[in-house]
C-alpha cells in the first residue's frame, strides 16, 4: 500500500505504509500492539513511525488495562544449535 508521504529520511515518494506488531515490557507487564502503521522506504531502507502513531502507542500503553484483550502467548528461547 503506498502513501502520499515523502520519506522523512531521503525524500523519496516511494515510501509505503506497512502494519507491524511490536511488544513492550516483559513477563506480566508484556503488552503486544498489533497493526501499527509504519512508514517504510524501499529506496533508503529506513522504517519509522509518525509522531501521531507514537502518541497513540503511548496512549495505548497508558490505558492498557481498559483497551487490551488478554491472550495466551507461546514463548520460546533462542538457542544456537551445536555445530
């Protein structure tokens, strides 16, 4: 999906909006936010959030108890296999 924005880093008009998932905190304080709009530039490789998006992330984090839905999440630890 393309946007009408220019890349904030290189000025390219090829910037795209992608939707990503990010996690904040850990253990019982873990909060996962899905479908966050992120600008991504295929020309310079930079990815970034708008100021409006960052403010909304902070709002969601502050209101987490009233806006988040509890789900069980499987967790795995990364371990290098022996060579």
